[in-house]
């Protein structure tokens, strides 16, 4: 599956055009190399996405052409993340 489509299907980035722009802007890497929108993604690949102060590194677990929004997070495992409000502990 294409990288831009995986980012959209997995809901890492909400729109495919935005995912394509992120790839073209050099903000996405796959296994340590700059990810192009048309790069093929497979289970086991490690992807990083950077948007300003936000950073997300994840491992692809499964590739599917579509999934319900509630199951999108099953497609990847988060390895590292920074800059997301919901990651902070709210004691």
C-alpha cells in the first residue's frame, strides 16, 4: 500500500492530500529514509511523522485498504510520541 494512503487509512493524518504534502515536505520517514507518497508500506516498517513540535514514531502492524475509525489504531504500534496533549498524565 502507498505511504500516503496508509497514513490516511490509519488516521495518523486525516486527509490523503495532507499526507502527500507531508511526504513531499520531508516530514515523513520510512525505516530511516525520506518517505515519498508512493513508497510501499509493509508490516514491520517503522514510520516517523513530524509536524512542528509534534513527533510520532510507529511500527506498521497490518496493512488494509480500509478500516472503521474505531479499529484504525490496530494497524500500528506507537513507539514514541511527543507534543500531543493527550499523552500527558492528568492526575
